[in-house]
């Protein structure tokens, strides 16, 4: 496919983003998918016991990341946020250290893969316990407001299924009461492992819960990185400027099984998945960028080669690193030395 | 303990749980199962696979992700005459339900002076050695065993799983039923056919011995038994008691054995401080102190929050038959 | 004040209730207030260590009770529901046994006053832990639906402050998903001990949360027993006939301190309370019934004398009963005998 | 232990908590207090009365009724640099926050390999003898003391309250600070002025003695001391150790005392099975068994869900100086 001459280009609503920013979003999406697949490959090769993919979340996460101000904003993510974490500054090498559970990993190989944490990037530590990190995000937002650090906000993400937890409700309510600088971003991939949205809620639109708390709510196409960027940027700006919290719902889809421990064909059909694949946000955005003349097919090809090289390099470097030493089990229980009863 | 009979079959622990649940659903209309992914998926370990097809979505309930209400709704069902079996997908996620288990289920009978009761079973997979990291490896028994009104079952053999799960389902009071993930497929055994019940609160001597009493439960019972084989070759005789339930706890069985062997080693996967071993040791120190020829030892996990994901961290946290053999040897030689 | 001649009567929207039913509602309101005051009196006299009033909730509770079908419906109340409990069949004597913590009390004197439970009346046992009984009510509603016992429903009540608890959210959500026969009735008295509604929620209308769960929500004047009856009867009927759950919000006011342990003048003014007193639902309904010719002032006078007599009698009988024996501490831990480790 | 000095004043435990919180708010901008009714009402025991007027509603935060998020939000504040002091209005209502305390606060440092920390204090009134019935009387220490990553303080004297609360606020890790309701106004004592810290994890010998070691904490320390007065008149010498914190626990102090008196009686208000006394006894049975001249006894509440509201039920559940004296006498004479 050749470059598109100017007069034939399909216009693209850039929401004020520069060509470089559009390319950055696209690159993050490619990198997320590449690293995602790498995790599953390594699992099949028996090199890692567990991997968890995020295919289908690329547009949503890369778009949201573009609305995140590095060095200022705080991200409280969940385990599905590989792309969001890359987008705010984590490196593929850091991702692979987590997948390989090496000593150099931020968590020292203690947590599951995809459970990143990085003070440098403003990425708050979180556990595997769903919704548990949402009040933490609210507390962080409170600290920002308390210290009058205007121009800062917290972005907290969670899946559709996680909105059923009591801690989600309590967090929404408190943030609304105190008009905190926080954006609640639901990545609605329509499944909670095997549980469809229809068994998680009595009505299908998560964003509609915002009214009941007294905050604005908005739903957008999570397969469209620019629609996502626009919605998240608006909400983050509102939060940063004292306008209070927002509940956002990005509708996407989980293309893969929940994790390498799951077989999704036990509860959904190939057809269902194939139907959504037609809409795969990565090729969709690739074409949009080409048709808008933002990138040429050649640039795309070299971008992909680039991303693959980076992934291979990160894989090799991380794999070569040592595991944590057994003695590490006893560190960081409390500050300072700790003599565990044994 | 139930033994192999002509009419018995070999099952692993997952199959034993599944078979027992299936029978309960067949036998009693009041039995319903609720939890995350128990329906369409048939539970993440496939324990309830296809139950929803046979028994319907009103009996095999895929709940939202909301542990407090999974238990809380089950409490209400139990108060109004059903026999709910609530599942917490992993024991690590039982904490949000703590209020409903400790504050409500355990006190329903007591606070209403017996007017309302709570015949409820809460099943959940627990334990490590499966690369589960911080949030798919924990032991939770010690966080609940202090609570009057609850019963806590921790079976380790397929035949015990069936007999004790039947007892739990029949029980008129709330029972926390803890299934060790690593034993799920690893441990196979003969399971008698037909309905039978093993009373909750009775320990089982899995191996007789004369020089040392080892009290354990869960996965570690199997490792302890393995360790004793090694010790036998060295001419040492060790008795292994499988508690099977930690509340009520079989004080009599423990004291009898200790009075015979005059030495006690407690072995559990959970960390030591304030763990199940503390009460076992205190019971014996209170009632059989002068029958002891050695200090009471506890061979347990170190006092750290959890086992890590990286293999070296998991191995450093977990014991092993070899480590257990060392601890036993030391006691026998004491 | 003399009886009102027919032509001068102010019409009253009876919502299909007979004169006797209207009198029953009024009588329940009088009885609730009388017993309420008695509790506080006994506390001042040092006869009981604790009392908890419900002044301001009379209209709401007596009206709701009229929509409850005895022998069929189930009530999952909270500690403020003296009138509701009377309205569904508890006797003043039973109330007094609870206040005096006597052995003959349903709970054997184990729980705080106002923590009733009665299988006979269909009143589910509950603890002092806010919101904890709401999932129980949902479970009971599930049992009713599961057994296809149409014509039955559960009425669960809670205060405004209790809607902030995670368990409230989880219960609402589950009931909506399964279209359960249950009515969530919020008794919004605008205070949670010292915390005003404005510090409990980001927007003032609790009933508006219903939309987010996919169930109908309705707000009504909780000082008007007939408006309350109409709303609750409608919702209960919907529940009984398979129409699913409803969230109702009755706006009332807490005239007294939270309990005898509280001094509400530390956080609200006499004026604020006096302002609401003008609207006191008990005299308001009394006048409405008289003006509508449903009762005569003489009937009212004898009703009040009656209620006082009944209260005195219940007080004397209950006070004369024995406390539970110390050995009772050890009963009903589990079914059958229990040898507690000591 | 801090002693009366020229610059000291007599305070009860409520006043000691209040004075210490006030100083902390004065000294450190990062300190905020959040909980139910802590602002306008100034806490149900008036501990924070008028703080909101002096420090403002953004530092003295009246939260909605939502314990899980009271603690969870405080965890987030702590992770982002504040020094939150979260209040649970009554310990009986801490259960909904169990997930945030045990699963999150206690593991923040560990799971992030030290990159994030959780310097958080959770204050809550606990304990019985106040006609609190099932839900305003519970002891909760045994439900948490098994959890690595947490610290648990249980002071009983005003001077300890101040020194230990200061330590808790300064602590870089989460501390559960349990205040016994009955001691709030009952117990008065000299409290040194100015800022001082009593290290968490150090027990205090409140009375020296030679024939028996009594280990206790909370209200029962006071009752135990009262009981020893009676025993003294009978010529018996009893040592009373106030643990002051149950995690970490001062093993050294306990072992030293037991090696001296050769007898151990553990006394606590909470029920016995799996309570704090279990670990104390097990520690001693493990490390000082042959130094004992009598079995280790635990004088604790019976294994029932709670004390009832009716006076006879509360009295039957609680101990008393007289009951304690009997238990001590028996041990001394053993
Ligand atoms: C409190 C808690 N309960 C259950 C689980 C087990 N679990 C892990 S992921 C998951 C599904 C989450 O679905 P959703 O929130 O939609 O996120 P998604 O995985 O779809 O991105 C469940 C039930 C958990 N981790 N934490
Ligand atoms: C889980 C829990 N947290 C806190 C309390 C303490 N408490 C008792 S009543 C109350 C206020 C309840 O307010 P609301 O729900 O509006 O009911 P109201 O008393 O106004 O009728 C509080 C905080 C409790 N009982 N349970
Ligand atoms: Mg999802
Ligand atoms: Mg209220």
C-alpha cells in the first residue's frame, strides 16, 4: 500500500494532538501488543508460569496515557494496564523484569506479573485484590487537594466487574463529597473472567452510576484511542483545575482468555470473539493514521520492526538478570531489620 | 477414617469436592451454590463444571465480584431456610467478607438466642506452593479460628474431603471449608461411594508412632508423612495427627498422643506467630506439661507477609519433606 | 375542639385505606412515641443503661407497616424501627422486654434494646453493624424467589448514613440483577449521629442512586404516613408480583439525640430542631384525621389514654420479669450443648 | 516507663489520647484525622472535641459510614506522604476494614519491595464491661496479631498511651492502636509533659514479684494489679507484666520473668482459644519449658461469641480482681 496523496486522505479528528503525539499513541499500542504476546509465548515455552494479556485494551490505554502528565499526575492502575504503564513511562525492560520475576523488578519479583509499581513514574503499588487500590487512589487525590497541589490529578482504573465491589462504591462516594482531583476510568471489556456484564449489573451502562454520586459520567468507544484521549483529557483537566471527580467508561473487549490459567472457550464462543476482532483497535488505528497521512506504510513497518527489536532486547536483558535471593524473603516487612520468629 | 471398600473409587481432592457437591445438589433442593465464575465457567478449577446445565442458573449462581455480599446473601438465604454453599474464588479474597463471616454468620444463632440460625458453608481454595505469589497463596485459618460460632475444616485426603464436606453441608451452623490448592490434583485416594459423614472436630491419626507426635493439617500432612518414611529408615517412629478441623479442635486426640510419645512438633504452612500451632502448644502446656520430655516446637513459615512470586521466595517460605525430617529428627534425638 | 361537621371537613387522600386502617396507623404512631419516651424516662431514672429513640420516624414507619402483609412478608429492619416493628405485630410487652434486657426477650437480653427479632412476626435478626443485614434481606428475597413463593416480599430498612457502606451497594446491585422481591426503604432523617447528609453524599437525593442499578427509585414525604403507605404499598406489590426491587427514600427528621449516649446540641442547634418540630408528623396526622372526620377529638383522647395504659402495663410486666441467668452466656453458641474452653 | 515528673499532669486515658493527638496535629502538617463523627461531634467520646475549629475540616475529616474506605483512603494518604490517623468508631466495626488492614496496609511495604510505605495509625476503642452488648464490647487484637507487617498497641496507663501513641504516629509502618473503653475515664495517672516516645514492642513490669508471672494487657492489667494487692496481704508475691503491644511482642521480658518466677499465668479479657495467650504460652513452652514449676494457665473469657447486654451475661463473661486473685492463688500454691 503506497502513501496516500493529500487530496485522497480521510480526515481524522486529532483532538488537538500533534502528529508526533498520534505516532506515540500508535507506538504504545504496538508495543503493548508485542509485549503481551511475548508473555504468552514465554509461558508456552515454559519460561514463566503465568501471563496475563490485555489485547483489546490498547486503544483505551494508549489514549488515556496521552492525557497523563508525567511528573505530576498519579496512576493507580490494575493488572490489565500494560499499555497504560508503558504510556506513562515504564520501559519494556521493566515490564519483562516483572514477567520474569527478577530481583531488579520494582517489586523484587514478589508480585504477579503486571503488578507494577514505580515511584519514578507516579505509578502506585497495588495488589491483586480487586477494588482495594481504588480507595488508595482517592486517598492520594485527597493528599493532592490537601496540599493544594493544583495541576495534579489521580487516574484510577478498574475493570467492569470491579465496580461491583463495596470499596468501589465507597471510593466514588467519598471522592464526590470532597470534589477530589481524580478520574475513575472503567475499562469495560464486557467480561469478568467468565461473567458477562449482564450478570454483574441490572443495567448495562456503568457510567450511569455517576449521577447517584453527584459527579459527571461519560461513556466512550474504548477501541478509539482519540475518543479515549479526548474524554480522559477533559476529565483530568477538570480534576486538575478543581472541578472534582469524573466517572469514565471506555467500552472495549477482552480478546484473549482472562489469563494463561483460563480457557475462555468454556464460556464464550469463537464467533463472539471473531465478531469483535473485526474491530481490533490496533489495525483500525493503523489504517486511520495512514489514511489521514499521519504515517506512511513504510513508517508503520519500521515502527513494528522497532517495537519487535525493543521487545526482544528487553526480553533478553531481563531474562539474563538474577532471581531474588532467598534471604530477600525477610526484607521490607517493616522498616529496618526484622528478626522473624522462626 | 473412611477406608477403601469394594464400592469406592480413586479421586483427587478436586474430584472429591466436585462429587460431594454434586450429590448434595441431587439430594437436597435447598442446596444452592453461589460465587464468582461458578456457573458458566464451572469454577476456576472446574469443580462445578456443567452443574449449571443440570441444576440451572438459579441454583448455581454466578455472582458479581463482591465477596462481602456473596457471604452476606448466603447468610440471608440460610436464615430463611436454604442451604447455601458460598464460594470465595481464592482464600486471599475472603477478607472483604470478614464482617459477614465473623460479625454476622458466626453470631446469628447467638445474638437471636437461637431463634435464627445460619446453616452455611463457605468453601475456598487456600495455600501455597503453586506460584500464587502474594494474593493467591495465603493461609487464612488463623484469622478465623479464634471466633466462637464458626467451624473450620481443613481436610487433606480425598476421603476426608467428602466426609467432612458432607458434614459441613449438614451442619446447622456456619462452616468455613478450606481446600488446599496444591493438594487439588496432586493428592489422590480411595473415596467410598454413597453418602457418609465424618464428624467435624475429630482429628485422625494418619500414622502411628511412639517417639514423637507431629500435629499438622492440609498439604503439610502429606509432606510430614513423607518425612516420616525417611525417619523410619533411620529407625525413628513418629506419629502423625491430621487435625482435619481447627475449630473445634480435637484436644483429646492431641493430648492422648502427646502423653504417649512425650514429644510434640507442630507443623503448619502458615506463619508461626499467632498461628494454629500457638493454641495447640498452649493446650498441651496447660494440660500435659509434665508429660513432656522436650520443649514444644513449631515448624512453620517465617513471620513475613507472604511468599513471593519468584521461585526462590516461594521455596524459602515453604517447608519441604526434607526440612520437616530435619525438625523431626532433632525432636526425636532431643 | 368539637367534632367537625361533614360540610367543613378537609378531604384526605386515603389511598384506599379504610377508616379503621387509618386509625391503626395513627395508633401505631402514638404507641411508638409513647414507648420511645418511656425508654428515655427509664434511662433517666437509672433503670436501664441505654435507650434509643425514633421520634420523627413515626409516620414513615406506621405507614410502611400498613403495606406489610403479616404472615407473608419479611422485615429486615434496623435499630430505629420501633414503630415498624409494632406495626407488623410486635407487642409493647416485647418491646419492653428488649429495653429491660430480660430473659423472656426474643434475644434473651443479649442484644441492645431495639434490636428485635421474631420468627413469628417475620422480623429477621440483625446486629448493630450498619448495612450488615441488607445482604441478609437480599438473601431472604432470593429464597422467596427461588422457592417461587409469589405474593411474598422483603422490606429492608436503613438510615441515610448507611447507604455509604459497601454492603449497601453490593446488595442493591445483586437484587437488581436478579429482579428480587425486595423493597429498599431508606429512612432519611438527614443525620448520621452528628454527620449531616451533605457530608455523606455528593448529591442530596438518595433515591437517585436507583437508576445506576437498574431499579426504580422514589422519594416521598416521610412525615406523611399516607404518602409513605402509598409508595411502600406500590413497591411491595411490584416486588410480590415479580416486578423486582425498588429503592424508596422517605425524608423525615431525627428529633432526639442519636441515643441516650449522645448530645446532639454539640453539632446542631435548638433552632434547627425547633424548625422541624413545627412539622411533627404525630400532631400533623392527628389534625388531618380530625379535620377529615376520621376520628373525633374524644376518640383521640381515649386512644392516647389507651396507649399510655398499654405502655404502663407493658413496662410493669416486663420490669417484673427476671434477667437471664449467668449460665445463659453459654447457650446457643452452636446447636446442641457446647463445652466452652475455659 | 515514663514516671511522674515536676512537669507532668494527671490525665485519664481519654485525655491522654486527646492531648497526644492535639500535639501531633500542632507539630506536623502531614497529620490528618479521619473517621465517623470525629469532626462536628469531636468523636463519640469527645476525644477530638473542637479540633475541627482549630485545625479545619480538611484535617479533621467527618467521613461517611464506610470503614473499608476510611482505612483504604488513609492507606492512600499514607502512600502519598500524609500521616493519617484513621478512627474506627468502635472496634466492633473494624471488620469491614479487614481487607484494607490485613491485605493492603500490612503488605504495602512488602509487596512493593520497600518502594511504597504505609505510615498509618488506626485508632479504635475496644473492650467490655461497659454494657456494650454484642457489638460495642469486642476485643479484636487476636484477629490481627497473626499478621506480619502490622503493629498492634494495647496501652492501659495514661503515660503509656501518650508515649506509645507518639511512637505509633512516628512509626513508618501501620499501627493498630487499641484503646480500652472502660479505662477511658476510669484510669487516671501522671503523664509527663512534652514529647516523648515509648518504643512499640517493649513490655513493662508494672509490679515486681517472685512467685508467679502474670502477663496481661488492657483493662485487665489494672484488675490484675488490684488482685495482687490482695495476694500480698496473704504473703504471696506476684509479678505483673503489661505487654503494652501484642505485635511485636516482648518475648525477652516474658521469658526473663518466667525464668525468675518459674510460673506463668496469662490473663486477658478476650476469649481463650486462639487468643493472645496462646502465643505467649507457646513461646514459653518452646523456650523455657524446663524452667516451669507449673503448667501454663490462661485466665480468659469463655469460648462464646460475646458478652450479652443483660448485666448477668456481662458479669459472667468478664473476669474481676477477685476471680483473678483466685486464679493467681491457685498458681502460687501449685
Ligand atoms: C477481591 C477479589 N475477588 C476476586 C478476584 C479474582 N479475580 C481476578 S480478576 C477477576 C475478574 C475481574 O474482572 P474485571 O474487573 O472486569 O477486570 P478484567 O479482568 O475484565 O479486566 C476476578 C474475579 C480478585 N482478584 N479479587
Ligand atoms: C458498621 C458500623 N459503623 C458504625 C457504626 C456506629 N453507628 C451507629 S448508628 C450510626 C449512624 C447511623 O446513621 P443512619 O444510617 O443515618 O441511621 P440513623 O441512626 O440516622 O437512623 C453510626 C455511625 C455502626 N453501628 N456500624
Ligand atoms: Mg472486565
Ligand atoms: Mg440518619
